[in-house]
C-alpha cells in the first residue's frame, strides 16, 4: 500500500541531448524535474550515486524490439527514466526498452547478456529504495497492461505492466476485486511480488494469496508458466519473494472476489493528535477483520501535527463510528469524510496519486501490541523531528485476519501472524539538506528495534538497512536462494538488496 509523500510532482518533460548528460544539461532538465539537489553545489544533498552511463550498440536492440526504445534526447525519455523517488533520479539509464510482449523481454535480456549491460525491471517505478533504476538498460513493462476478466471463473489476468489504475478500470464493471494498494500508479507486479498489502487483506488475504498463475521470462530466455502444478517452486517464490528477483513477470492471474457496498473513511484530528493516535493504535488489534485501516501521526513544517485514520469497513458508517468512539471522545475531528458507497466508488475516495519526491521509509513488523513505554517513545521521536520542507510520519497498517490463514512457509511472504506493520517515513524537497532528518529516522528505527520484531516489509525497502535479507524473508530465505540459484544462476537480476545465489 503506497503512500502519498506530498512532494511536488515531476512534469512530463522532454529529455536532454546525448547519452551522458553534461552538468549544464542536467541542471536544465533537473530543475524541471526537481533533481538539482542530487548534484554537489545544487542546493541539497542525497545518498544517490550517479553511475557511469553504459555504452552499447542500441541500434541492435532497437531493430529487434516490437515495442519502443527510448534514448536520452527522445521526447518521453525522462518521463519514463526518472524513478518516483527522486533521491535516486541522477542514475539515468542508457536507454529504456518499453517491452510490448514476452518476446520483447527475451530480446532485451539477450541483448544485456550479449553486451554485458546491467539492467533493472520497472512496472511502476515506485521502489522506495530506487532499485527499479539503473545506469544500464531499463526494462519498462508498462505496455503490457491488458486486463482480461473471465466471468465464468471470476479470474482476472493482468499484464506484467498493469498498474493499480488499470486493475481499477477493468474490474469496476465486474463487481469484483483483488487486494490492491491505494496508489494508482503502483505496478501490480511489484505489489504482488512483495506480498501485497491493502484494505482488503484482513478479510480476503494479501494480493499474492489470490495469485493462481504467473508467466515469467527467466534469465536464459525461457517463458515459464508458474502455478501450483507447473514450476511450483518459482510460483512459491513469486508470492512474496520481492520484485526484481528470479525473472521478469509478464502476466499475473488472480482469483477475484465479489464486492458490494463498503464504508470508506478519511478522518483527521488536529486537536490532541498524539493522544488520538495513541488511543487508535491501542484499539486497533481488537478491531474486526471487516475493518481495513491505516493509522498515522503526521508532522510537517512549523510543528503542525495531526492524527489520521483511513480505510474501509464492511459495515455502516454508524457501526464504524461506534468502533472509533474512544477517539471521538477525546476530540472532534478536523476532517471527517465517511461515505457508504459501491466498492469501486469508495476506492476513488481512498486512492492517492503517489507523487514523485524525495523520501525514505523504514518498516518493522509488530507481533505483540505496543505498551505504554513504546507509545511514549513514538511520541517523543515524533515531537523532535528536525524539520524539512517535507514531512515525517509514523504509521501502522493493521494486518491479521485472512493474512494468517496461510502458514509462514506456504508462500515466500513470511510475516504471517503479525499484528501490524509499522513504518517511519521522512520526506524533504530539493531545498533541504536531509542529513539531520535521516539521522533522526535512523535513531528512531533503532530505538524501535527492541519493541518490535526484526522483520521488515520488502515492499518498503530501506537502503540503509543492514540485515535486510533475513528481515525481509526470515525462515524462507534459504529456499529463496535455492530458487534463485536454479532460475538465475548468473544473477542477471541483481540489485543491492537482491536475493543472492
């Protein structure tokens, strides 16, 4: 479930000329996209590294693609090349291969291996740690975004480049759904491969739990159908093993479920926000599985603080307000938007754009509800956030319910049995030096360690994390390594937090 970081959006800009951008060209185009903070002396700092562009015969690749090859200087290049997390936007690819079919993916993979060019795969570009970008070839799957629905079985087949918005549009008239995220620009591939959390998960399970089949192009160019009977080890790994590993998923088939009317809600409290959030996170583990909810304490410049509750409920507005009555007893909301609507109309209210910006997020799974000492710690850190022109927040995503219907080893997603996943988020703009706020976040995350598990959510990757493999995959790590060794022994699909071989 992605979240809106509230930085300014990047426009659909035309690209600069030439393979290697000069400083003048980068400043020209970077100023349009908000990237100038990524260069020394340009008003900010970042952990991003500008890699050396790769030189290879792009004409060979262009001749063999039925899709589109974008190079620096092409009109759509920057719009397709720049990742959603702008702190990593200085690492621009040599080219973007917009693959329109599995055959195009095969062509691109073969070209990368023939010429020794590194690659990254992108369906939505929302990887928090920038792992869907590269100095080599970027495989963009978004042209493969068809959604086919089979009414007799209730199954939906989505192309590997489909985004949440594509799923929303296609399923709206079928009165069915899958567990999905809020951010309409997020790729269904990345969502699914990391597990897939959303407001439906407590009642219906994770996105990956509804996956019945996926098609994968592996490093050796094979196109494999993976399900419970065919290539079942790779199918298991694709249900929570993380995007960017094992191969390129070119389609996903899900078992949908019927939907009717839900109560959608977005409620803010600006009076006594810390007390409201404390009460909400204490109550949350006792909420029924018919309630999918996010709770957040948000702090922005000037010390402005508010508590936020949002989600959907399979019940009436009055029943929802009864569940949240202890919050109303503390303070009246500053915003209260509660509407009982047909399912997909409700999603229009809950969806967010996921604007590009500069940010970092750190997650942890919680298996035992927080006690007063933990809540005191959260309040203390939120009150001493060193301000930027962005914001900071601490959120919880309530899990449990149908998520726990499967065992920890039934899929690669290991975090069954958790009460919630929590996350600290920190954003800034090109006007800021984020060093102090990133240090604050690191100290906050470290302080949370003894109060939570060591497990982290692979779809909220933190580039500063150390023992990330065990944190993401727990007891499933060794099996994932075996699967990766079988299907990608040369580790063509590699990034800083990739499953090793």
